[in-house]
């Protein structure tokens, strides 16, 4: 029962935040982070292209990733698992690289730049490792790296949970919140991923 509820919450947030970038495409008015950017950034074709690629493919990575962890689906529809996996890896490659570029222009200075920059590099690295491991047919290791990769993709979800709590609930200043969340949205996720991996590996060896 508890497992089912956690799975429901996991899927709910993956789909909800995965669809969220659509708001930027459906609305012509500057919104969200766009309303805080300088006219020079908003006029930059490079920044705008990176932003659009990042949010669209970041959303797609969340939408395709969650179902890959469903063992039943994986076993019964292996070709679907492979297709979704290819879409996920390609999305991360483009969204992660453009996310790294966007990190240079982010509000909040070095603390947010390093937070999001390292998140982007870690996302790209863990996904690359998952890809290398499946090419080498090392299934367990592939799964472990995918758990880490998706835990990092989930930074996008955690960020959107923490920010309103800190702003509205704790009454903090936006800039302080942004600096904290640049790290808080992904470092604990990696720790949770390691706990899940350890638990799974214990089950396999016992
Ligand atoms: C995990 C690695 C990721 C990194 C390093 C990253 C990095 C960034 C950066 C640097 C920005 C610009 C923020 C600013 O200039 O203030 C941004 C914005 C954004 N990102 Fe990501 N991101 C990641 C994952 C994702 C994912 C998986 C999604 C999927 C929904 C996503 C959706 C967005 C959206 C919608 C924005 C616009 C800001 C907002 O409305 O909150 N990102 N991201």
C-alpha cells in the first residue's frame, strides 16, 4: 500500500513537472524566470535557443523516464523500454548541455552558477555511464546509473516544491532561496538514489 502510494506520488510529479514547460510555449508574455532576465539576455538568440531546448527536452526526459523503472513494463515491452531509453538519453544530452550553458547566466552569482553547473555535469555524466553500461550489457550497473540520472532529473521537481515552501511558508528572500535551492534540489536526491541502490543490491545478493 505504502509502495503504491509512493509510486503514485512519483509518477504524479514526474508527469506534472514534465508538462510544466509547455506553459512557456503556450504563453507569449515573459513569465517565470524570463521576467527576471535583462533585456540583453532576452534578446540573445543563443540564450533563447538554449532555454527552449532545455525546458522542452528537460520536460521530455521527466515524461519518458519514470515508466522505465516499472519492472513489469520493462519485461513485457522491451522494445518500448529501448525506444523510451533512447529518447531519454538524447533529451538529457541536449537539455543537460543547454542547462550548463544557462547556468552561466543564472541569477544569484557563483553559488547558483556552481550549483546548477555541477548538477548539469552530474546529470550528463550519470546518463553517459548508464548508456555505456547497457552497451556493455552490464544490466545491474546500467540500472544503478539510471537511478542516479533520474534522481538528478528530479531536481526539477524538488526545486518547484522547495521554492514555494521557502518563499511563502518561511517568508525568505527570493535570492537566498535560489542560492540554497541550487544545491538542495539535487544533492539529497543523489543520497536517496544511493540508498535505493544499496537496498536493491542487498535484495539481489540475499
Ligand atoms: C537536471 C539538470 C538540470 C539543470 C542543470 C538545469 C538548469 C537550469 C537553468 C540553469 C535554468 C535557468 C534558470 C535561470 O536562468 O534563472 C533552468 C530553467 C528551467 N529548467 Fe532546468 N535544469 C535541469 C533540469 C530540468 C528538467 C528535468 C526540467 C523539466 C521540467 C527543467 C525545466 C526547466 C524550466 C521549465 C526552466 C525555466 C525556469 C522555471 O520556470 O522554473 N530543467 N534550468
